[in-house]
C-alpha cells in the first residue's frame, strides 16, 4: 500500500516521482476546458501543492464538483516539473477520491474574513493560510525555547499550576475549587483543605530547583483574572522562566539578551516561508525590524539614567513620567526606537515598584531588576537577581506585609546553602506577537481565554 | 574573571586543567590529618566531584568546619588525575570560599530519609541523589517527547487549560472561578460568563488542529478532582496527546508502540548514570525489564481474545472478569508478563465502556480503541480512532446524553472536510514511573497536588 507523503516533503523533492499519494484539503479549484486545477494543502507547510486533474479520469464530471474549498481528498498521481510560474513541482492526478465533502455552508470560503469572524470559528481557522502559519511558527518557537536551554545545560521543571500561594501578588487570581459555588461552604472543606488558585508564575518553585540543579527553566501556562480587554492581555498564557544559581544581574541580562536574539534567528531560519508571508500580509516592515534587533548590540542603561533621558527628551508623553514611576510602553519604545536606536536593557529599578524577592542594591533605593526592551513592543523580558540574604529577605517580607510562615519554604533556600541566583520571565505569546507581527494576542493562541470568553 | 564550569563538564574533561572554578554545594566532608575531602555537587549530574582541600590553605582551620553538608561553596583549583578508585579526576583546591552556610538544622543530613519526610521537604529534596536524578530524567524525557514528534513532522499545540466543556466526562472536575465561594452568586456573573473547569484532556481541541495541520500533539497539564489517595493518582499531572489526520487504528498503534520504545531507548542512552542508580537503589531489575520491552515486538490482541485468554487462564484474579468489563491492572499484567511474555496492544474494546468520540466498528459491538500494556505497570498508552462520520457521531452524542449544541464545533469537523483520524494519550508521570522504577507518583512530580495537599 502506498504511503502518504506530506506536502512539505513533496515540494522538497529533488526529482520527479511516478507515484505519490497525498491526503489533505482543497483550498480552491479552478476549472479549465478539459481539466481542473486544485490548490491542495495538508497543513504541513504554507505553500500549497498544485494539482492537475485531467478531465479524462473516470467519472470526472460526477465528482469534480465535490472537490470544492474545504473538501478532504486523497490524490494519487505523478510529480512532474511545473509548467507554471513560481513553483517547481505539480502533481498530475491519476486518481482523486473525495473523503469528506464541504458544501457552500463551509465558513472558510476563499475570501477575506475579519479577525473577529475568525475568532468565532477558532476550530476552523488553523486551516487558513494566516492561522496555519501562526501555529506552525508557534510550534517551532516552542521547540527553539527547549533547544536554547538544553544547549546551555538547563533542566526543564514542571512547576505546579494549582497553588495555595499567590506568589508575588502579581495580580488577580482564579480560584480553584470543588465546592459548590451555589452553597456557602467553608474553604477548609475544599479539595486541598484550603483556598487554592491558578498560578501566576512558576518562579518561586523554580528557585528551589535552581538551588539544587543550578540551571533550570519552566515553560508552562500561567493565569491572570484581570478584567482587562486589551489586545495584549489574555487570562491564560504561557510563560518561560529560567532561573540560575550562582548568577548575578549581569549574567541574567546576558542570558536574556542572548535568548531574544536566538529566538529571532531561529524563527527567521526555520520559518522563512511563514515570515515572508507575515511581512507581506500582516505587518509590512516586520523582517526589517527583526533584522534591526539582530544586527545591534543591546545597550544597558540604569533606570535612573533612562528616566533622565526621557525627562530631557522634550517629548510629550500620554503618561507623564517622574523618577520612581514605572516606565510605560510609550517610554520604553521611545528609548529603544528613538533615543538609543537599538534594543536596550534597563536595570536597577526603584525598590518601591518591585516585588519582595528582588535583591536590594547597596544604594538602599533600588533593586537588581532588569527589563529587556525591543522596538514595536517595549518590554519583552523582565527579571531580577533574587535576594539571597536571609535577614534582608525577611525584612522585605515584613515590609510587603507577607506572612513569614507562608513563605518559610522559600526562606529556607536562604537558610541552608544560600547562593546568589537570578532569573527572568518571558511571555511566550508576547514574543510570538513580536516575531509574527500579529497584533492581537487572541490570534496567536489556539483557543484564547479572555473575560467572558472560554469557548471551544 | 574565571568562568564557572559545571561538574558534568569537569568530570568529562579530556585532560588535566591548571585552573578550574566550580560553584555548588557540599554533600559531605571527611577530614584527614592535614587535609579534607569534599564530595561536591552542583546538581548538573549525579556523580559528585571529589575535592581535596589542603590544610595549608590560608586560615584553613577557621573556615573548614563551615564546609559541612549543604553549605554552598566556590572552589578554585586544579584538575588532576585521581588517586582514588572509580573516579578519573579530582580537584586540588587552591581556594575555597563559603557562600552560604548550612548548620546542623539542615534537614538533608547525610543519612537515609523516608519518602514521607522527603515529601515534607519537597523544596530541598531535589538536592538529594535520588530526587536530583528523578528530575534530571524528567527533564530529558520531556525533551525526548518533543524530539520524537518533531522528527515526525508533528506540530506542538497548546490546548486550553481553562475550559467550559467537560470533554468526555472523564472524571471529576475542578471548578475555576472568580466568584466569592462564601457568597451565593449565579455563575453567569462569573469571569467567563459561565461555569468553567480545569481541563481533563486536550484531545478534542487537538482534533481541530489535526484537521488543519495533519499531525499535532499536546503536552501540558491536565487535572482530576478525584478523591483517590493511591500511589498512581495525582490531581495535577502532565499528559501527551498526539492526534493524526488520515490515520486509522493501525497507524495509531504503530505510533504508540514506536513512541514507548523510543522513550525507553532515549532514557537509557541519555540518562545512563541515573538509570544505573535507580536499578541499584530503587528497583532492582529495572534495566532488565526495560531492555525486555525494547527487545520484543508488541503483540496485538483483540479485547475479545484477551478476555478469552484470561477466562481460560485458570488464574484467580482479585477482580473477576467477564466479557464487557474493563481490564484491571492485574489482568493487563497477566497478559503481558505471563501469557504473551512481551509488550502487547489490546484493541477493539466494547462500545459500552468507552467514550462517545471513538469510532464504531462494523460489528456494532466494539469501537476502534486500543491500549498499550507493559510489564510492571499495565496500561501506559490509551487511544482510539475517532468517529469521523457525521451521523454516527451525532447518534453517539445522543446515546451519551450529551448536548449537540455544546459540541457543535467538534461536530463541525465532521461537517466540513471530515477525515479519518486517530490519536492517543500517555500520562507523562506514569511513563516516568515506568522508566525510573519510582513507585509513588508524588515522587516524580516537583510539587505534587493530591487531595488535601497543595503545599509549596
């Protein structure tokens, strides 16, 4: 029995083939006088396979009309050099079998659809050129993440999704429960014997493993129950969080900058076809912007100096800035796009605007935090050196009104063989948006969860 | 400045080195007359680095007592051929700096600890030989999963964690909510406008992507709110679920069997040191059992024939068996270990004990389901061909009392360009237990979640 060959391999053939079997879907059909053209895909790559269906095939007229957009077909034929422009091969069909029809009600007819409509048919949209490309790139980017860390002797850790601690008070939490929400029941009767939530970060758990295996990373789903309907926020998203023992803020910035560049380089190389498509149809200038980041070294600037630059820029910002405030996206973009004209890393942020676990600097004012900023997006990575001094950490917990008991296991890392250590977080979807130019986070997630939306 | 070298690279050195910098933790110290031995680790590998600390180092007597079990140290020295047995290299220290002390209260003193105690100090246990090994192997196994599917042109899909559907009625669900559980509030006021849960499987969502990209897989956390306290059940665990378009049950079994063997082979190769440790200290006979599976072809047997074999075996089982019932672990193990003496795949199960989405066989009695069974464990993979015929699927939904409206998106896959497709699920932790011989699932998960336990 003939074995199916994926279109990506058919198109990569080095010589003509007498008999090839392909199985997939018709993107569109064009009928000529005594034959038909099929644009055929199986989702393995962006480019479709051109298929010539000769009119002399048995019963041609009885089934050719079923080979419409969306129909699934099995085609056997010979691969021959293409007569057409822009393609090397075409398939001369010897037999065509319709597997599953798609009638005129098929929502993905060959025409332009709005992003909103495509979100309503999120179960069908990966069959489109755009979303097929997004999710192939998403898959390759995930592999690149694992390759990057494995090459550098990092171990991958699955930190818990259900947690009883709220980590850093990083935002609103989803409650996880088996109690009937229509009844009033004490949480000690709940499944885990206490209130539990969906994690907002695996960092604290990752720290325990860095303090044992040296270099580790997490890559898993994280959650925010914030009621914000923006193009950049989702309730469920994936995050990458490396954590390194015996690593200070300088080493942390080194790794983060190398990581950003590696992912750009990998995506340009492994997804050239999709990237050209995004550059042409989604975000003109995308490839140039990515190459711009690749070609330049990251400049590093202390938060204090960055704020000075912004204050003296003469720019009028929507959010006025002063020392001690968080940088907004517009400030970040001004710094990287206009002032430095290169990707930058801002470090040493004011203590007051950062979480309890960041390492206090000697100036008494700042902590060893850093953010990596890129054009078009602003912050793409945020990280810090962690406070490894027992007494300092304990005083931070107190200052943040956090219970020493709840964090006793975390504090233990400073009690027994404490080491300087650092890490950072990168939002996987945000990186994917930066790489593809897709501007709405709902369109880079298979089935996005946002306030009011948990469909499919 | 000298750069830190990981112990795994130090031990792999091909020649002696004048100056090496290592940073990590003391496992134990032994004092001789005018020098000390340190057993030193940084978690990068199982084997420790032997360090000789000469008594003539400056102020030796003032700090050597701080180099006890658990202390973190920075050591510079020269790598020289070892005098001792069973090791190639040792480090002759030229300077030793204590970074973080660990006093006598350090819970991981060098002695045997019970598994229960180790679970109480889950934040420290990865520093031990056993748990360091488990989590290094866990990390490599995750990489092997991604490699296996990438080599075969599968795309990795992140299916949703929060879901409004209960998939297959696969068990008890955790509710995800932002409502105050102490108040009685209607669920239409909840964050997503309806009741939502933690996913029990990504399969249905993966099917939508297989029907677009052909070969896909998920690898993510899944959840069961079952109140069962066994050594094999956790409330949160990771699952791998491939899904293939244009693939029937035979192709599904082919892939599952190849997958099991590939993961065994990969682990034996990439984790030889840890595997020898498990074979010696955790599960004598482990390597032999794994090799046994590797060396044998999988036999395939229909459920009906498997039950006949069991009924005629003369064995007395704890759970008596008859046609139409699920196989229990004892039955599965008898089949693979005693009767067939090889790994086996049981297929064509009774329709009545399987979920609605499995493809009905022509006999009207069975569905195209399959389970892969291995010695010591029983079922390690479960899968099926999916029902791709619109009318048959709709009748299954009705028979299972499921709402056609809730599943309309799933049914759409059969309405538009439907294709035969198949897939399976493998519990990542169960595979890890099979590979390491560790018998309690709590001990292969960084921070396990079980009824009453959501600590750290």
